[in-house]
C-alpha cells in the first residue's frame, strides 16, 4: 500500500506502508522518482530519472508542505 499525501505540479507525494521507520516521503514525477528524508533534516536520500530542476522543485514542495507530510506520516503509521 502506498497512500498518496498530495499531488502538485506534476508530482505525486506518497509513503510506502512497509518500509523503514525513519520519517521520509517518496516523490514520483513524469521522468522518475525520489526519496527524501524528513529527519534529521529534509534532504534527498536517493533518486532516479529526475533532473536537478525536478529535485529542486520537489524539495521546495516538501518544505512548503512539511507539516502536512509529518501529520500524514504520524496518522498513517500510528495504526
């Protein structure tokens, strides 16, 4: 299961239900995907196929929606 948190500017932001416990978010774009750590700070964990510009855009959206992503993480993984 990989619930979508939100979609914006051609990106889908989501979690995988059965993955490591460190808080992070996955991002899918038209050309690839990436994983961003949220702790201890927001940074790229890994990516494939996304351009530097797409990574920067996704990072900016994560920073903009950080509180919503954290709330969604806590809600989803508290079950």
